[in-house]
C-alpha cells in the first residue's frame, strides 16, 4: 500500500501527470471518473503566482471530487517559491508538488524545471525550505539527470527524501533527451531498490499500454505509475490498466457513443471553466485521440480542431454520432 505522507493512495496507484494546457479541472474530472488515483494540476509558475497573473492563479482551482489532488509549482528563486507555497496552501490541495523535470527551454533557461538538475544542491535546499514552510506533504517530479553523463538520481532521490520530500516521481529520460528515444526505467528501479529509500517512488515515461504498467510494477518494482501522454484524449486509459491488473485481459474500448459523450462533456466543462475562446482552443488536442482510428474521419476532425465557435464543434460531434453510430472499435 503506497502512502504519500498520511494519504493512502492504494496498491500501485495510477497518477495523472501534470501537463501544461492538458491536466486542467475538466480533464482531471474525466480521468478521476475513469480510475486515476491521484491527479495533479498543470504546472504553475511561482513568479506568476506572486505577481497574481491571471493564467497562474486560475490553475489553482481544485474541486472536492478530484481528491487527492496535488498542485504543482515550478521556479528557482527561494523567496518566490516560499511565497507561492503560501498562496497554494490557501487553495487547499492535498499535496504540493515541485516540478524539477520540465525540459522546455523557456523554463530551463531560468534555472527552473529540469534546469535545476545542473545544481543539485539548490534543488535539495529549495525542497528543504519548502518542506519547512508548509504542513502539506511536498513531493517532487524530476528526470534522471541533465544528460547521460550526469545521472545521479539515486543520490538525488535519497537527498530529497532526507530533507522531507514525501514521494518522488521520476521520468525515465534526461533533460537532453527531451521526449525522444525510449524512457529508461532501470535507474528508477535503482532508486526504489536503494535500501535507504522509504518514500514512494513512481515511474513516469512511456507507460502507454496496460502491459507496460504491469512491467513497471512487477519487473521494476516501482510503487506506482504516472501517466501523461497516453491519457490525452483517452481518460479511459486508467480504467483499462486497472481492468488488466485484475483480469489479465484488455478492457473493451469505449463505444462511439461513450466517446462523443465524453468529448461533449469535456468541451462543456472547459467552456464553463475558462470561457468560450480558451475552452474551445485548449480541448482541440484531445479530439484526435477521442476518435482515433476511424476511417474517413479527417473532415470531421478538421471541423473540431479549426473552428473557434463551440456551436460548430458541438455540431461536428452530432454529425459524428449520427454517421458513425455503428462503428465498432477493436
């Protein structure tokens, strides 16, 4: 049974990864309904929070039905990170997660995200200061290292644990790899197998089938799997993995009706939460996966991803529901 501090997250929990413009409240709600055990917000800039930037403060919205929920923040300035902890705490999350893994240049160039992997001492001291500044459990998401020659994740994880980090999620790539090549889970298993480690160690990267989740659990011995890209436009992924754990068989894919219903709800919730313009724009990336594999679908997909008016997108859903009512997903 994995526990993040006092929070019981079950046997081999499935965690929804924090993803920019993806893991917002509408999408988190859908993933939670489909079996995600822990969900995280999109990462939030500590500098944006203390400036009261609208985009940053909006990301603090969390809802009772999604607990346990973690709010993830990033930054490299101690004062800003401590002030942002106070702001985050006021939103009432269950967990505060620090992003020490984002490989994107605009984040890294400020020494934040994966940029901090060049300064492990700063990474540890920031974590320690944040642990001391809040009663909420602090967790960390990071990568194996800056590049292949600087992988010290076993030592890094132990140091983070020693200053009070309550769980660590590790993406099996270095910053230099970005999202290229295959994720390497072996160093994550080394962290888990370190006899001094007692906090949960979650694996992240390339868990895109139920079989890979089983492999992460059984062959690598990790405490849980953090799911990112495999869930985009497919919140049923969590349910499918859990079904496979129980039965050894693949869950039947969702029907066309279930997909259309989910896409409709997703868009409706997104518009309710962030308004028409952003709601329409930020749900576009999900439609390809909602309706993946359907032949002769391009015309409908183009309507969904190019229209700026939700009326047109809902009309496209109606057309798909009617035209492909009998389509069977294999």
